[in-house]
């Protein structure tokens, strides 16, 4: 079985962060592991509080994974402070994992900041150069590129600039734009556009986490980057289309819709020589 590590914050309501990543890994047949960098008390309506994990414990969680099980892909999500970024970057430089997917989480769905403003320079200096693919949404891409994005050409210009910061590939997500959900992928040479119809729902909590962890899972499973992105977009679109109307705000997506519809395809059947149940 392929192995995925999520380095991110914990969302107690289960829709985003570590919880979304583990669900997504499982839905793709990838064994999920975690290094929790912050505990976020949040629900579908608001963020109540954030408690960061010490850099030492962040480092030791990553050590625990790499000295034993190892990884086939790493997804990095919320990193609230420069200290957390330095801890993660140090361990990534030490272990040199394959398929590093970075989702530069800056805000919660309700616009609550999840990354300190002063940490942006650390993100650019420490984390972005380690990314095999960076997956900013439009507001995040605007902050990184330093200009407003209002068109596809703006997205392409931003992708080029962000790529120049050192990441190997960029996916500028178009979920915050009008019309169809149009994501712009840039590999340093060519652009590809991935488009899906916009789903009319407010239940989109954790979509960025889900997309980035789906990309990581697809890479772990051996897909190339464009195919991994395309499959991940299909997955998250299905999860949004069948999102769960839970809570009073932005409800979670349905990470296991296909599983619930189709079952486990016989994977839980007993072996032929197993004794019949009593």
C-alpha cells in the first residue's frame, strides 16, 4: 500500500485539515499518516481558537514517520507561524521526500486568518522552494504574486511569478472566480486548464485541503502531475456535488460518496478457506 503524510492543522469539525486529508487518502487507497502542527477549534461557522504545536513536537512527529514507515507523497497544509515553517522545512530538507504538495493555507472558509501575516516571507523563503506543486486559491495567489487576479491571463501571470519563487509546478485554483471552476496548471513551460461546472452549494468546507491531498494521493499511486491534478479535480467536484448539509454554515464535502454508493468491491469478503460465521 502506498503511504501519504499530511503535515497540517487539526479541524475538530472534521471537514478540513488533517481530518479531510486522512479521509481523502483513505478514499484513494493510500495509508495516511499525520504531523499535526496546530489544533484548530472550528466548526462550519467560525474559528474559535488556534493552539500551535511546538516546533520540537512537529519535528519529532515527522521523524517518527520517516524513520519507520516512510512516505510516497507529502501534503503540507496549514502552517500558522514562521517557527512551524522552519521546523517543517528543516525536516523536508533532511529526508528529501518525493511528491511534496503544498497548499498555502492562509484563511479559513469564513476568512479567519490561519497564518500570521509576518509568516508570509517565511512561506516564500522556506516552504515554497520545497514544493513539487503549490496549490494556491485566487486570494492566496494574489498575496504571493502581489497583484489582483480578475481573468485567466492574470492567473497565468500569477502562476509564472509564483513558479519563479522556486516551486516546480503551480496550480492556481479558480474556485473564488465567477462561472465554471477553472484551475490553471503551470509546469514551468506550459499551461493546462482544468475546468468543471460550478456546483451551487455553500457546503464547501475543506475543498482546498481535499484537492491538495487528492493530488498527493494520486502522485503516491504513481500518476504523473497533470493526471494527478485532473483526477483530483474530478474527485473534489464529486465531493462538492454531494456535499453534506451538516452544521449551520459551510458544511463539509462528501469524501466517501463513491465508496458509499459502490461499496468496497468485495475487499472485505473472507478468503475462500475461511470458516463460515457462526
